[in-house]
C-alpha cells in the first residue's frame, strides 16, 4: 500500500502488471525457484526495512524483470534478440544487486553512527555524514539527523542548507522547528519567526513552536506579540501531560503578568 501511495500512477501500473503476470504464469512461476525467491525476498525486506524502503523497491524491480523474462517464449530466447534481452536483464539485475548491497552497507553505517555519534569528534562525524550524504541525500530523516549534528557543533549555515533541502521533501514539524532555531542562532529573526509560525499551523496541539515564537518576540522586545502568543499557549489544552508542557504554561503565565520591558 505504501509503495502504491509513494510511487503514484507508475507504481499502480507496475503492480497491475505484476498481478496479471503472476496469475497468467502461475503454474510456471510456482516451479521457478528464482521468482519464488524474489517474492520471498521482497516480502522479507519490505517487513524489516521500515522506514527505509529503497532496498524493497530495488528487489521489486528485480522481481518485475524476472516475471517479464518468464513471459518470453522459449523460441524467442533462442533468437539473437532474445539473447540480447536476456543479457540486458542479467546486466541490470547485477548492477541493481550491487547497488542494493551498497545501500544496505551505508544504512548499517548510518545506524552505527546514530548510536556512537556522541563519542565521535566534530570532524569525524562530519566526514561520515558527508560520505553517507551521497546515498541518503534525499532522505528527510537523514537530512534531519545530519542537521542536528551540525547544530550540535554550531555549524548553523550547513544545518540550514540541509534543513531547507529536507523542507522541499517533507512537511515534518521537526524540520521547520529546527530551521527556526538555526536561523535564530545566526540572527535572522525574520526567517526564524516564519518557520516557527509554520510549525504552529502544522500541528495546533503542540505548544513548543508557540513557546519558541514567544521567546523570540521577547528577545526582540515585542511584548504585545509575546503576550498574544502566551495567551495562545494558555488557551491550548494539554493533551499529553509532561513536565516540559507544564513548564511552558507556567512561563507563559509569567509573560502575561509583565507590564513592560
């Protein structure tokens, strides 16, 4: 289902093609060990690769090619064009398998990096993230992790570039909240405010973006806007009770009591 949603109309067509060919050549496919292994590999990788689906999609591509090949009649394989087609498919499968192995290797490095990031120096972690960027440069979760790493080492400009890239691929609240923090760190209060406001509308029940916005207004001595945001916080029901949520409400109440700055 996720593959269909993310892949759009092309995925829908490919899935119909898969179902049609599985039904049409069901007797042959059940006897074909390569296709059976392909189906099994796809199901296993799909179940255990969440949320990173690239490997599963690559295996599915190999499966499609295998089914396409099974649909070619034996007499066509014997002709020169059949052999060219067969060689081309083998070549594509080989390249794809090598690429899958590379992606899986980089995925293991990323997971290891997340576990041991604290023990690495600034330069070490930056070099590893930059190397992994070649593979995961379009993955929002990787971009967010890389940006968090750069923020930790006060490399705000790099963090902003990574988060702006991520914002083109996802509307995840954490991306825009972190963008606001980084823009604030470099003194670009207009962009910081813009991103905090976006966060506020992405999820109206979360008070953290309002807190950051209120704090930003106080820093700029914009008391009336800070009070308006504080009132907004106090009017927002706490759905998930936590120490942070109660501390924010307590701080918002203090802001409401301020007469002037």
